C-alpha cells in the first residue's frame, strides 16, 4: 500500500469536507432543475419507506423549479426527461413486478438517481433494467439484481454494517447507504475507485466508506459485517469473506464462470455456514489483486 492509500477508510463526507457543507447551509438553497432536484424529489417521495438513513444534503433543501443555471457538475446530465422521478418510479415498478417486495430496498432504488452514475452518452438508458458499461471492461449492475441481492442479504433485518466487493461506479453503494447504517465498499481498479468517489461526492452520503484494494481479502480491520455483497463472480466465495461475517450474517454472491448463479451463505455458528443456490445471474469476473 502506498502512503496515499493509507488514508482509507475514507468517510465520504470527509472527501467533500465538513467545512464546505456548513458553508452550503448558510447559502440560499440552489434553485435549479438539476439531477439533484430529482434526487430530492425522489427522496421526499421515498422518505417514509426509508428507515436506515436519509441523505442530508438532499432532503433538507426544498426543491424549487426555476430556470436551469449552467453547472459543470450536472450540465451533461441535466436533460429533463432523464431526471424525472417518474421514470425512476416506473423502473422500480418493473423491479417489483419481477418479485422484489422489500419496500426499504424499493424505496432506496427509487431515491438514487442512477443516471448520475452513467456516462452522459448512455444516460438515456439509465432507467431501463439493464447493465451498462462503466469503462475498464466493467458494468453497472441491473437495477433488478441490485435490488434482489440487497433484499436477500437484508432478509427484513436491520443492517448495521455491510461490505460490498466491487464498487464500480458507486451506484449499488449509494443504494445500500439507504438500507444499512454503515457501508464499506472495495474496488480493485483505481480509476473506478476514483470514478465512484467523484460520482458520490455531490450526494454527500455520510455513511459510505470507499476503499481501494482487493476485495477478496475483505476488510478485517472493520469486520465482522452483518451483510456482505459481491458485485463480481468468482468460482467460489473467498474464505476470508466468510470469516468476516457476524454469526447470523448473510453473504450474497454470484458464483460460476459461464453459467453463474446467486449463492447465499449464512454464518450460523462460529465454524458453520449454510449455503443455498438461488437464481441464475450474469456478472463480470471477480479478480485478484489491484490495478
Ligand atoms: N457495484 C457496481 C457494479 C460494479 S461491476 C454497481 O453499482 O453497479 C463489479 C466491480 O467489481 C468492477 O468494478 C470490478 O473491478 C470489481 N472487482 C472485481 N474483482 C474485485 C476484487 N477482487 N476486489 C474489488 N473489486 C473487484
């Protein structure tokens, strides 16, 4: 690890800076029809369903419709149909039709603006239920599978701390932040780790900690976790991750090479894990080491 890496775990709010946040509070509310406005609207609609966390920077400011002002952060994503909370609602309805019933998870999916995690050229496809490229031969996962895996991992319980392997663009981490108290997410590709930081920074989500490293090793310094979710498929689940589950904790992972399946592993005793195979899925491969 380089000296720079040792700055992690990194509290997202520390990336954006606490000072900056209090400055922002003293300023008048930003009154533009920007993606953040859609996010606020969505959070407002979804708020009653969301128990674990809300996103401070987004649900405290009143969303007001005025003329859009140019902004370097959002101009490439500010096309009005894309930011419509209704489009996201329709996406969530489709996910629910496919059998996801956990209202906390569905509320989180409705609240997180997926188009902000996708490059502008593809953002027209942000709310179709598909995986999309995020660069470096990786993809943002399908909304259905994101919701399904979180639902299975959560199993109706309150999640204290969750570990995600494969941050990618940061979308799933953002969804998890509304479902669990603390979210740790590891990415092995430095450029994607940076991309996720940049994507998440404007959302000021206080309970996500991003790490650059090999997720196959987990995060022993923070373990145990009551939920672990893998966003990349290995031939088997790394033993280190099994050992970082709490007793009663649940891990959900895609496994396999060609034909992949979702595997749920529950730690039932200090040295006992119970495994079940669920539905078929398709994920990018889990790889060792960092690049
Ligand atoms: N969570 C993302 C999906 C990212 S795709 C979403 O929100 O849609 C899967 C990611 O897993 C890729 O970015 C890939 O680089 C990463 N990955 C693969 N093997 C890994 C490992 N051993 N440790 C950490 N990340 C890994």
